[in-house]
C-alpha cells in the first residue's frame, strides 16, 4: 500500500532553503531557556554547542557574560 502522502498527491520535493541558521528570536529563546530553566552557564552552553558542532571552543572569546550583540 502506498504511503498517505503518495495516495493524496503530497509527493512534491521541496528545496531546503535554511540549513544551519535559525531566526535570532528562536536562538535567543533557546539560550534563555537553557540559562533560566536549565541553569546552564554561558560556558556550559559553549561547551555543549561546540561538542554538537564538533568544533573546539575559541579561547579568545571565552566570557561568562552573554554576547547579546552577536546573537541578535
């Protein structure tokens, strides 16, 4: 039996337009949740994000305060 999408004509291929970027509002929201609700410090977030991206943290930019100008 065909899938629901094929039976109802929803098989159109859609080009991916955004791969590695999210709107600044979403990025700030996720960071706020991580800091406020999960109790993660900026350095904790840096380590998690660097691990996910498989990159080394930049030791020249290792501050505890959030760099809000860069996020927005």
